[in-house]
C-alpha cells in the first residue's frame, strides 16, 4: 500500500510539472500575439516565412543568435548598456556547450516564460489585448500540436532543420524583428 502511495505521489508530481510546462509553453506562444498591434508587423510575418524557405541553415541560426541577443538584452534592465549583450552572449555560449543538460533546458524555458511576462507587461494593455492574450493562451494550452512543437524547439535543439522548424524559426525571427 505504501509503495502504491509513493508511485501515486510521484505520478502527481510529474503531472504537476507537465502542467506547469504546458502553461509556460502557452505563455511563451501567446505573448507574440501582441505583435499584431505593431505598425509594421505584417511585413516581417509575411517576409520571414518565405525567406526562411530558401535561406541556408547556418544563416538561419546566425540570425536567430544575433537578433536574440539584442531582443533579450532589453529584459536585463538592472545592468548598464554594454553588459546585457555580453552577459547573454556568454550565457549563450555556456548554454550551447551544455545544451543537452536538462538543467540548462529548464533554465531556458523558465527564462522564456519570464521574458514573455516582461514583454506583456511592457505593452500598453487594454481590454482588446487582454482578450486576445487570454484566447491565444487557452488555444495554445489546449493544442497538443503547438505544445509538442514548442517543447521540441526548446528541448530538441540538435534535431534536423525540417520545414516545420524553419516555419517556427521564421515566426521567432519575425517576432524578434518586430520588437527590436
């Protein structure tokens, strides 16, 4: 009986972690919806998916890395200018070296969740934007296809660059370009 209870507690703990991950994935996925309120968002969201179909893999990764450093630097407000990009570059190099380590991957996911919250807070929120965010959050939270793809993009970084991955990366770069 005690063994069953122990397995039940372990199952509940794992399910709780899975729910937290799903909530974080939904938050990560929906914060980009606010881009539609930017003046020039459509240019990037139409151009990047077409551009990424033909762009070589190395250039895609170079664009993601260079643009991400600038984009995420705005999150580190407690340090003066030259330090946030340097900190992100060093963190990125260390993170790349340990990219298969679960601690590193979980830290990336936590950071993306915090970045998403920061991005939402920085926007001028009104009722229309709140409704869009809530609907997007619920949709992504209940969409196993998007949940699995967000999880795969974070945790399977060494997987081959498929057409689906190119599309997701193009949307990521469009989001970064719209906001930076």
